[in-house]
C-alpha cells in the first residue's frame, strides 16, 4: 500500500485574515486587535494576513505593532495596495520584518508557501495567454497582479524539494485575479501528478473581498473575505459614518464596510480535511445589493465550512 503523507501530519490551527486596509478604514486598529485577541485565545499555531495590510510609513507603526502582540508566529503576504503612495515591496518586507517577498516554512508535518503576486510582467509573461481581467487593479495603475518566471522557478524547486503536504498563501487568486493564474495552477497540478499524490492541497487568497471557494482539478482555491469592507467604487458613493471620518479617510465612502471584523480560524486535520471557523457580520448602512450592486459572492461574512480532501 502506498505511503500517505497526510497520515504523518498533526492537526495545525492557524488564524487567517486579509485586506484590513489600515489606510482606508478609520477603525482598522480595532479590527486587527479583535483578530489578534481571537488568535491568541484559540492558541493558534500561527497567524497569517493575506495582504493589503498597511503602507510602510511611520504613521502606521502603532497599527502594525498590534500584529506583534500575537503570542505565536505571525506571517505576512504582500498585497497590491501595500505599495500605494510609491512604496516598494522591499520597503514592506523590511517594515514588516518579513524573510522575503516570497518564502516557505514547515510546521507539524505541513509545508506552507507564501507567494508575492505583485510581479511586473516580463517578456516571457507577455507571450502567455491571459484569460483574467481585474478591473479594480489594471496594469496602468501599477497593479500587475502577476507571478513572474523567476518566482515560478523558485516555487517549482520548493514544491519539488518538500515531502510534506502543501498549503499556499497569496494575495491575488490564481483562479480569478492573477494574470499568471493559469501557469500557477498548472504548476500545482503538475507537482501533484509527478508526486503521485495530492501534494498541493489548497491555496488561500484575499484581494477580491469575497467569501468563496472552488475546487479545480483536486486543489482547493479559498477566498478569505476582507476584514473590513467590500469595494464598490465611484458609482456607489455613500456616507457610512460621519463627515469628519469621511474627511480623514476619504476612500471609505467608496466601500460597503462590515460592522465587525471578518477573519477565520482554520484547522488542517490529519487526512487533509480543512475546517474553516469563520465570522459573520452585517453591513454598515445599505448593502451593496440594496444599492443595485450584483457582484458574486459578496457578503459580510466568512462562512464556517468543512472542505474534504479529494479522494
């Protein structure tokens, strides 16, 4: 009988959140503190935020320092809006004390990979057919939403080297948002085919501010909703709080905020079952649907659910 690497794992619990948007939301510090307190109370083995955290500036230090009050390891993923205002990825890596733009680590028989989906398009990528369009992050605004060839080469080597089941974290979705999403998914599937078992189990992302998951060729792609809001845009401008807050945080009026911070505690179980314990909230003011917005998977929640290992 073939050895099953999932039988050698130990249950691991991690706290996960995304798109806190300190530079948009007036109460981002409160929201982040709720998450940190919950992760500490759950005794999560580690916590991870999936990007769009804050710009690396002095004014945000009291916010980012909240992350440091996690009692166990905390990891960061670079989001596209972390580079707003002319900030660089390298500045963010230094500001958040990350080990690199992309990296991996092992815990309790699992291998975790963190990717940077903010690479510019290079010549090799230009020739690859792109099937994904992200209107909120067009390349002309500097939001490339791409994983370039050098990072793909590192990822291929990293996946080949590990003998453990793999879970991936990236800000942009290989299903919806990454221009190189098809290449990333193909690499995951090729890795599994060569290994002869379901080596890459799941990929978690933020970015799209939705609660959603899909299984593509045996691999789970799981969207973690924003901790703070859903972006509506200029067509749906609405004053949600006060004139003073709108003046200090002028981008809030383009969003539909959630009353409570959204996040989840995820348990990876022996055998490959993924249990997501999420949070439900409500809208501040009118819902997007009440305002005529018809986006898919838009809701003020992260639904608790169990995703089973593909047979």
